[in-house]
C-alpha cells in the first residue's frame, strides 16, 4: 500500500479492482481546510480519463508493472505482433490497447512491453524516435515573420508540423510524448 502523497506521473495503482496510471497530479494546500491531492488517472482497461481527489494520507493499493524488451514484427489487421527474442514467443496487442503508441512502431525495432499480472497491457516507448518523411509539400519562404512550418506525413502515417526546409525522405527525430518535431537527423 502507498499513500496518495506518493503518487507521481506514470505511477500505476489499483482502485476498485481496476488498474490506473497517473497522468497528472497536484498537491493542493488551500487557505482553509485540509490539504488534498488532485490527480488525473487513465484506466488501463476502460481507457477513460478520470479526475479524483484524495486525502494525502489515504491508502492506495500499489500495482507492480514489469517491462520486457520485445521486437515489433508486423501489423496483422488491427493487431500488432511482437516477439520475445530470448524464447521466440510472439505476443499480439490490438490497436485499442496501443492507441497513440502505434504511430511510433517501426518493424524490427525494440520496445518495452508493459505487463501487469503476467498480462501485456501496453507499450512503453523511448522519449524520442527517428522516423522518415513519407510525404510533404515543398516549403516556400516568404510569408512568415518567424520560421514557418508545414505538415508532413511520416512513414508510420503520423502527421506532424515540420520546418519549411524538411523534404521527403529526410530522417527526423520526433518526441513520442507530444508528437512534435525535434530535429533533422543525418542519415
């Protein structure tokens, strides 16, 4: 058991028989009354975001998550297939289980699969990943006071805003948390 005061972003816990992950938290000390902790949490099975307040000393059931490095092989319909390179066992996760993470999966890359009670519940990505530009319009300088931007579609189908000098075929470093362009990478 942990107290609500120990909750942080990314911390997993059980509440009413469901697994939740903290997406944001605030420790609030009002002028009148006792302090409390306000958190936003995402239900793993329901995939819904809930906001709730706790007393700082309120006990919460801690959840132990295990990460295992696996190789992403391919997409089969609406399922993504991963392989454990130690014993060659394969694992399938649906689009619903992956949500935004599927925009950053490249065949043969390694990712951390998150397990809870020996069941895969999602993918943990690195903070940034290199993706190739599949298509973008040519950039024209002129109508901007600052450096402008344009849309670009990456090899996974993700669409992001990039600077005007980016061309098709360029390799870009993209932040997996926000989906934003970081820099062009020399390939």
